[in-house]
């Protein structure tokens, strides 16, 4: 979870399920201090993240949000309200734009048309020659997939 912030002052209010990927630079907040100066209290609320969830880079999840099972949150989203199971959601504010299964099926079909790279192309294993090969193929195909 490189460079992620799980609300350090209220981390016990954050529940994260199994098989959750949290990309870099995400913030998960269980408090909102906007009320502190005027009311003398900070608003707090739990955050729940289900199983089989992907949270894209640079996403902010606000207090009181629940994210269901099998959910993909797009990069840069601000999740200010709960997201139901089996959803793809993106934006600021984050909104459901599709179904998880539909997104996965679309990607599965694209894998038949785009280059797929094995484990020798992953960070830590990739050689300069394989980097050149990957870039060459992606310059032609636009995108691809790596194990």
C-alpha cells in the first residue's frame, strides 16, 4: 500500500476485507475535522471496505462510507457515499458507472486482441530487452496486460 494513508488518528474505525488492492496515494478517512473549530468536536464515522475490491491510485474515501464486495473504484475518485456490491464506480463525487462482471468480461475479451506479457515482464524481473519489446508492442496496440 505504498504512500497510502489510513486515518492514523482513527484507524480502528476502518475495516478492510479480503483480497483488497489499495493503489498508491490513497487516503481513507474516518474523521472530518471541519466541525472542530465551531463545535469543539470532530465528526467521526466508520469506513467499511468489502472483499475483492480494487481502489485506484489517488482515491480518497470519506468517513461513513461502505464499499461492497466485488467493487472497482477508478483512480482519482472521491468516495463520499456508499458503493453497492458488484459495481464499478469513478469520479468526484464517485458514482456507479457499471457492473463488476461486465467490466471483467470486457477486459477478458480485450485480452484476446491485445498483447499479454508473462511474469518475465514484471518489475524486478524485466530486462532492458523485454522493456523495449513491451514498449514496441504497446506503441502499436495501445495497451496490453501483464501477469
